[in-house]
């Protein structure tokens, strides 16, 4: 089976998943709710009697309705929890791989790419997809994986399993302060990571939004002129589009909605415009300071 046609077991065998604690938590609660729903089913009459003893003033049939309604809600809750656990597993493994393939297809010509960056590389699904594409095109380029967690060893291990270790390097750093110079990368990608920037301030606060925008501006800063940025992210995509428009990015495109991790997600791609040579009366744009462009 080809690299792009893997099933989830192959992907999981290499990369595992970052959200396994959440999946286990959801499964445990789903099993608990299922057990309670089965109890309501098998002991419906005794439970109706218990309800009647606690609420003797209920009209005829009221205790049975309450017992039946409670059992139904419990069963539906179990189904929802099983679905949530399945969606988390699918989003972290199969969908993550599929979206990585979509993201690399945004770049029309990888053979000319010399430097690429994956912001928030995690265990390396997108990072290695970029490296595999560079290898396929016979490029001499390299891709850097940046994460604020100490995942370098695990990431390099997966690169070795994919046979692309010579194309991959890892750095530890913060998306809000990328440790690279201006105009450094031909391509910058990021998968479901920018929305976590600033989460210490609360996801819906103005402070968190400001921190996310710092990460986006950093992506723009390190891109070369005519460089391509590709971001797959959750919930806050309209904010990214607005900020990219303010930064005068070109070819801004938003993919169709994809449900991931139980919420809507989109791929946003854009191109950094060529910088004009500063002549008489012209001002060169400093991408680090573009906070008030209209």
C-alpha cells in the first residue's frame, strides 16, 4: 500500500496519538453510562417504584415516565460519548494524515522548496508528510519541526521510520517567538496547533486572541517573499483570514469545513507577496511590526 493510502492502524503504529488520555476518559464514561442504561432497562419496574416512593404526589404513570426518560437520556449520553471518543481517535490519526496530504498539495512545486517549517510538529505526521514530498521530488530541501514540548526524540524516531530522517530537523520553541530570521522559509505549515497558542488566558478571551495573532504574524515574518503558508486549524479561522487580509497577504483561500475533534476546522492557505525594492518615496514593509495595516 502506498504512503498516501494508509489505513489508521499503519498510521497509529508509527505516530500513536497525542490525545489518548481524552479518548480513554470518554470511553470510560461511555461504558459507565451504558451500564447505568442497562440497569434502567432490566430494573425498570423496581426503579419506577423507587421514584414513586420518593414522589408519592406524582400522577399515575408519572414515575414510569421519569424512570423511562432518565434511562433514555443515559443511553443517548452513552452513544454520544462513544461517538466523541471515536471522533477524537479518527481526528488524531486518520484525519490528521489525510489533512496533511491535502496541505502539502496546496504547494504547487515542492522541487523548488529549500526550507520548510512545521509549527507545532508534535509527533511528526505533517512534518514527515512534507519530508516525504521533498524526497519524492528529489529536492535537496529540509524541513524543520518546531514544538514547545520536548518531543524531538519521538519526532526524529518517526522520521526514521518513514525513511526521511535526513530531511528533518527539530527545534524547541514558542510559536509566538519563532527562533528564525525574517524571510527564511519557502513554506510554513501548521496543523491544529495555532488555536492552542495563548490558551493559558482562556480560549475566548481577547488576550488569547492576541496571542494567537502573534503566532500568525510570526508565520508571515519568517516566510520568504512569494512563500506559501498553510494552516489547518479549529474554530478561529475567521480571525486568521481577517489578520492575513490586514497583513496584505495574497491568494488567501479557505477550504470546505471538516469536522475534527468535534468542532469545525478549515485549511487556510496564503502567499506572502513579493517585496518591492525600496526606491524614492517608498517604504519597505517590516513584517514584524504590521499591527495596524488596513
